[in-house]
């Protein structure tokens, strides 16, 4: 089993994000600046990597890997927000709760928290846990590869190893490799050899 493509590594950003989210909540959001800094660093690294993909695919690929910091930040903020919502009195922010009994407040709060949690899982964190979607480096790596292909004056033919490395799940001499961390390294190496 390849350690870099195992579930141990794939699940790590979600785990780190949840741990940071708990820490963020427990410190009274004093770490918010540092958590918000993560997507800023990730954004700069992603754009730099995307720009450099046609010049230095290997280095560009490593920079694009830092995009995972955005997933960690989203998970941390989502976790902290759900904790805050769970342990505060969220209905006081929505309206007057004086007319409700304690049991009604508890039930309505539970529904609100469930709805927010379901929304966060569906809209943001599901892709992080599944290792795909906008916040995962493979998605951004594919976009950068497509941009390089679009700019090439002499595009690789469909039946070449380079084309396979740029677009297909199976690459000649490597077999079915997918788009995980180890596969992105292989793809960057093949593209670098072509460029």
C-alpha cells in the first residue's frame, strides 16, 4: 500500500481541521487570525503554482499541494462555528425566546444546529472528507494542467504518455494511478519531461 495515497494521509486534513476548530473554540477565537491566514497562504501558493506549471511542473505541483491549507481552515472554522452554535443560545440571535419554554428552546436549537451541520457537511466539508472538490489539490492540479494544455502550441497527441499524464486515470508505464498525491508527482514528472 502506498502511504501517500492511503486513507491515513487523505483523512489528515479533516482531522487537523477538526482539532484546530476545537482549539479555536476553546481559546475564545483568539487564534482566528492564524486560521484565516491559512487560506491566504494557500491562495498565494495555488496561484503561483498554477502560473509556474508550464515552466516547472514539479515545483508548481508542490506549491499547489499547499492548497490543502484552505481545506484545513474551512474545516476548522466550520467546527468552531458548530461548537459555538451548540453551546451558545443561538435562538436569541434569531428572535425573542421569552415566549418559549425551556424544552421548546432546546428542541428548536437542536433543529437549527442539525440544519447548520448538514449544510456545512454538504456545502464544504464533504468534499474535504472525500478528498475531492474545490478544496482538494487534485482539483486545482487538474485545472493547472488544463491551462498548460490550452497554451501549448504543439499539443501532445491523445495516444501519448504525456496526454495520459495530463488527463487520464491510467498512465503508460505506471498503470491506473488516479489523482492522489503520489500520482500528481508522477504526472508532474512526465509533463516536465515533455516541456
